[in-house]
C-alpha cells in the first residue's frame, strides 16, 4: 500500500506572481488570484488516503427518498438522501465525493438537475424540484470518490506538461520545431511570449536558427497519463481515478398536475439565477426563473437579431452558436474567407439586408486540438474585448474553460480576472453593451479523467461565478442544462445548442415586437 498523504495546496510557479499581486494590491475592492483561489478551496476535499478499500464505492452506497408520499404536486421539492459507503460497506466519515444527479422522464424527453448538499459525514442530501407531471425517475451518479477528486486536484495544480506543445517556427521555406510550455520554462535559451499587462506567459525552447518571432503553429498532444502519475507518485490511485462512474437509479415518484411549471417573468439581464435553472420537456428548455421564447421560427430570430453585432469570443462551444444560427438563417452567410477555412478562426457571418454580424474568434493559448493551430488566429479575450467599441446593439458572449481543464486553476483565474477588467473598461465606455458569460458544459465521461474530468469544469465554473460576481453580466448556465440533459459530449447536440441560443435571444428580445 502507498503511504498516506494529505491533499493540500500544491502551489505552482504561478505562486510567486500571486503573492506579489497581493502585496501590490492597491484598491481593496480589486480581487486577486489569491482571493479567488482561497474562496474556492472549500470545494476541494482535504482527504487522507489510507487504502483502496476505504475509498467510496458506489455499488455499496445507497440512495433513498426521504418522506415518501404516494403522489406529489407540481412545484414540490423531493429530497433524496445518499449514504456513501466504502468498499467494505461502511459509511464514509467525510464528504467531498463528486456527485451529479438529475430527474428524468424519458417518455416526455424531460429532465432537470438536482441540488447536492454535502453534509461532510458521508451523507448527501439532493433536492429536486418537480417541474412536470407524470412519472419521474431519480438518477444519482457518483462521478468520482472524494479520494479521486483530491488526486485530480493535486495533478491539476502541478505545473507540468500535461499537454505537450510543439511550436513550429516558419520563415519562408525554413521550418523548425521545438517544445513549448504553458508556463515559464526555466532554461537558458527560451523564447518567452509575454503579455506584460495581462501577466500572461508561455514559452518555447529557442529554435536553432530561426528567431522567436517566427513562431507560427502549435501542435498539441495528450502525453500518456501513466508517466504523469509516476511523476506525481500517485499511480496507486489510478484505478480509482479512472473508475467508471456508477449510476444509481434511486426511485420513482408520481407528480400530479395538468401542465408544466412555467415562469411568466421576462428574462432580465444580470438577474441571479436559481439552481436548478430550468428543465427540459419535449426536448425544449424551460428556465425556472423566466419565460424562454421558443425561437423555432426563423423570422423570430431574424427580427430579434436585426441591426445587431454579436461578438462570440472563446472556444468552440460558442462557435456552435454561430454554426447553429447560420444553419437556421438562410440569409446569414459566412464571408468567403471563412468558407475557405471552414472550422478555422476567425469566422464571420453577415446578413447584409438585416444588418446582422456575428463574429467568432478563439481565445489564445492554451488551445487543445489534434489539428494544426495557427497561433495568430487566437488572442487573449481581454485584448479582444478591448477592441470592441460597444453600443446598444453590441452583444458580447464569452466562454473560456474547456481548454483550461488540464492546467492549474490559477491560469484560468488569471485569464478570467483579465477578462473582468476588460469588461469593466467596456462597460465604462459603453454601459449599454450587453455581456454574457457562457459557463462550461459537461463533456464525455470517456475523456481522460486526470486532464478532462468534469470536476475541472465544476471548479472552473465556480471560479467564473466568483470572478464575475458584482459585474453586470448575464450567466448562461450551460452546466446546469447539460447535467439535466446528461450531455455526453464536449460539443452538445442540436437541441441543447438551440436551447442555449433561445435563452440568450430571450434576454435580448422579450416580445416578438422587440
Ligand atoms: C395518486 O394519483 C393516482 C393517479 O392519479 C390516483 O389514482 C390516486 O388516488 C392518488 N393517491 C393519492 C393518495 O392522492
Ligand atoms: C527571415 O529570414 C530572412 C532571411 O534569412 C531574414 O532576413 C529575416 O530577418 C527573417 N525574419 C524573421 C522574422 O526572423
Ligand atoms: C486529448 O484528449 C481529449 C480528450 O480525450 C481530446 O478531446 C483531444 O482531442 C485530445 N487532444 C489531442 C491533441 O489528441
Ligand atoms: C448596422 O448595425 C450597426 C451596429 O449595430 C450600426 O452601427 C449601423 O448603423 C447599422 N447600419 C444600418 C444601415 O442599419
Ligand atoms: C445591466 O446592463 C443592462 C444592459 O446595458 C441594463 O439594461 C441594466 O439596467 C443593467 N442593470 C443594472 C443593475 O445596472
């Protein structure tokens, strides 16, 4: 058996700049990386791993409906108690397990997420609100035992090459390749790519003949996770980390009602959203706090978008919005250059007659793809936001997260804080500009856990809420929607993308006359 260890904070290289940030903090209202990280630590289990048999085991655990009744009425909340036991069947004495839960009625294509409360003694309470009539089934999933979460966190915080980058330098016909890093590599001959104001850095080993300025492409590769665990000496936890999540179909309740539980409120920008933030029924998303228009009809979308400029900045999950809109609206056309380089950035689509422009650009390093990544196509989102003049008909949607999953949380937090400052500058020069933050959605369970587990998305979404708190921005909770849908894809399917877009448009246009 392996020696016991305590999961603590494993500070990376970033720590040095973090401390100096704290010292240099001039305005007490300005949040620092350290503040945000500190606020998030309570979500990271502090676990002493002793032996495998004492880790959480879903098959030995129970989920039971508390205070069962024969029938329920719509709007009622049901509570499930989950007792997490170890491999010997003993109730755990601490919490931190990563649990996702939902209710569903497959015959109605209906589903909603549950609110998980960790009582820190092996017991969890999960609340579900009943939104639709009929038979409703509860599904509880132990995604990772707390011991695995602790190991994932430990690996995340290590500033090590969990993704291997090769930089390709080009000058005319000469090409050279070297290794690149998402942090400052201490080596004698490196090319440093530093954005001073943003305190963002990546680096490559210096090519033999070409200059640092000739860096043109990145190639990324998932290096084997076996050496990773050897490096961090937790291979004994490997089995645990890669355990297939176990699904427990707990119980079925019957909800009596004539219709769905719908909100008649308008979708007001910046309002706090409850969890669950809504539910699917017949494949449509109904927010629990406002009235989402269906936007099934092209005319509705066109009249909503008429005269507007949309700036989508971030990753491919918001590019999906552009792809969805261009596939629905026949007059919204890609510019020729975009056609030529399909699936490459930037992508620009225009409806000249209605004066609609949608412009997607990808965020800067890190970007993970099997394809050759053109470095000039990406940019730090804060720098991009600085280029937007703003205005009443200017709408900005930002989504930054999936590509950050393998990296230390500080990297993501720093990026978000820079974006926050850029949004503050944008709002100062143009208060009417509308800004949306689309949170991360859940993805494949088959994605390699150490680097891409949904737990990374969970903690990163908490970071987004913490960083953007108090700004007049509107969150689009793609997480809640995809937990409800059990979306097993980093690129959610059409009905989910449409639901996201319809909710977004409902914020922009409450009525068909808007
Ligand atoms: C529960 O609902 C069923 C089906 O509508 C009905 O037959 C039954 O009488 C209800 N039971 C109670 C206790 O309300
Ligand atoms: C590219 O190569 C040419 C010819 O060797 C050289 O003059 C030029 O400075 C190089 N450009 C860069 C950006 O390094
Ligand atoms: C790395 O793995 C992830 C998750 O399995 C996958 O989405 C991605 O395409 C892979 N990247 C490369 C460069 O192979
Ligand atoms: C098109 O929309 C832009 C951005 O909203 C606006 O500045 C411009 O005046 C509009 N042009 C026309 C012809 O309506
Ligand atoms: C937030 O911004 C929107 C769009 O500019 C504006 O309509 C709304 O009044 C603002 N809300 C607050 C609380 O400032």
